[in-house]
């Protein structure tokens, strides 16, 4: 790969890492909504309380994946052009004997962006459910 291509790949990966770090305050908002949901759940119908808990747990998983992706994109930004080594190391961490299939930076970007969008959608769903719980009280 040529030097300008490597620099461009590093820049793109670094931008995605920064973009994914937006998930941290979204996760904090989710924690607050989850705590409020549990408190309201004591007075709300059990189905709504359970839904609030499930939404909060789903958001926590997606937030963890977005945070992991942020760190992984930061690693890609520091070592551009080493996708095969990156995939081999990632596969080894996941306990896979075979290396992971090669993906382009654009494919990686799409997957990571999807996690962040899911995280935001889950927090919005938590907020709407909490509002419904307060209204139905």
C-alpha cells in the first residue's frame, strides 16, 4: 500500500474511533434511565418494568461492543495496512483457529456505525418507555 493510502486508512480508522467514543455519554444516559426505570418499575405494571430492564441490558451490551470497536479502530489507526495481522490477532482473542475473513475498512466502519446507531435507538426506546411508565402511574 502506498504511504498516502496508509495515512488515509489511519485517518479513517481514527475518525471512527472518535465517533464511537460518543457512545460513552449515551451509555451514561442509559444507566440513569435504567435506574429510573427500576424505581418506576416498582410502581408500574410488571410487563413495563421487565421491558425497561431488557432494554437497559441490551443497551449495555451494545455500548460494550461500541466501546470495544472504538479501541479496535484506534489500533487500526496506529497500524494502517496491517489488516491481516489485525484479523489474525482478533481471531486469536476470540479463540478461533482460522483467521477471520478479511474485511475492508468501509465494511468495518459500517458494522461499528450500526452498533452506535443501535445504542442510540435503545436509549431513545428506554426514554419513551420510562415516559410511558410515568404517565401510566
